């Protein structure tokens, strides 16, 4: 039952019952469930890497001599690399839907532009193509906004962590120099 409890907690009741009892699931819901599961896994990976780094910081701060502090720096560097890899995987996972939507909207905008310029089309069809192109332009703008928010979060996180590391190094310098 311990295994089943873990599976239920990670996957959710809906996905587990569908798999075990072979009920038909809406394909879109299945894709969403799998996407949610993958995002949860990536977020857990980031959380675990963050906890590992924080633990190393505590041990480094508790070190009583410079040689111990210096040995913790190499361990901290590995923890930070692991954290950055985990964050990058999560960022890429979260970025992909925006990028896909942007490509689709760009294709729709181009198709609409070509249709609106096609003189063999009726005036109504050309006007509808212009409207569709405008909607595609709005979609492109919204996806650009989502991508920008993700990038801002990524770089803000990286900048804050770097500032925290620099502050820790300065603190160590003050303690031992």
C-alpha cells in the first residue's frame, strides 16, 4: 500500500484509476494530466536542488576555519550547477507551449496576410482574413508577453542567487581575513 499511496500522491486518483481500470480518458485530459505530472516532477527537482544548496550554505557558514570554508565552496558550486540545470529544464518545459503557440500564430498571421492580398478572393473573405490576422497578431503579442515573464523570472532568480553567493563570499572574507 505504501507504493500505491505514493503513486496516488504523485499521479492523482484520476490517472491511476484510468491506468488500473482501463477506463477511457479524454485524450486532451490525458495530455494535461501528463503535462501536470511532468511539471510537478520538474518543480520537485528544483526544490530538492534548492534544499541541497541551502544545506551546503548552512554547513559553509558553520565552518570554523578557512580551509573548511574553501572545501565547501567546491561543493556549493556543484549544488548550484545542479540547481541551474533543474531550473533550466523547468524553464524549457514552461517555455515550450508559448513558443509553439507563437509559431502557430505567426503561421496564421502569414496565411491571413496572403489571403487578404489575394485579389481573387471576395472582399468579405479578404476582410475576414485581415480580422484573423489581427487576432493572430494579438496571440503573438500575448505569447511574447508570456515568454518575457518567464525570462524575467529566470534571470531574476539567477541574479538573486548570484547576489546571495557574493554576499556569502564577502561575509566569509570578513570572518577569515
